[in-house]
C-alpha cells in the first residue's frame, strides 16, 4: 500500500483551477449542457430556450438538423452552435443608453 501526501499548496492549486473552470462555465451561458457531439432533445431545448413544440416546428420546417435512432432524436452540437451564431442579432448602441 502506498501513501500519497497532499500539501496545502496542492489543495490551493486545485481550488484555483476549480474556480477558473466554474467561471469559464458560467461565462459561456451553457453551463447545464455538456459538450458532446450528439445532444438529446431536452438539452437542445435548454440551449435554445424554446419549448418542445417550437423545437418540433423547427424540425418540420427544416430549420434544425437531427438524427432519429429508434424513438430517440439526436442533434449535432456543432450544428446547434452554428445555428445560434447565424441567428445572433446585432446590438443597437442607442438602446443601451
């Protein structure tokens, strides 16, 4: 049996790293959705902030790509991010005052 010693310096380094990761996650605004290639319906709804009906309409209109395996709908993460970027609205500086 081997013994591993952890120092206060080690613990502080872990703390700093964890705080950095938390800040990064919070600043992205997509903290609840893990970064995987394929996302489930509930994850996409959360990312886009839309209802199940709206997501269904987006699929029917062809606005959003998906893959169906059995009864499971999967969405490509990169396509969702591209969709978000393409629909980004420019800010009007006059309204910020």
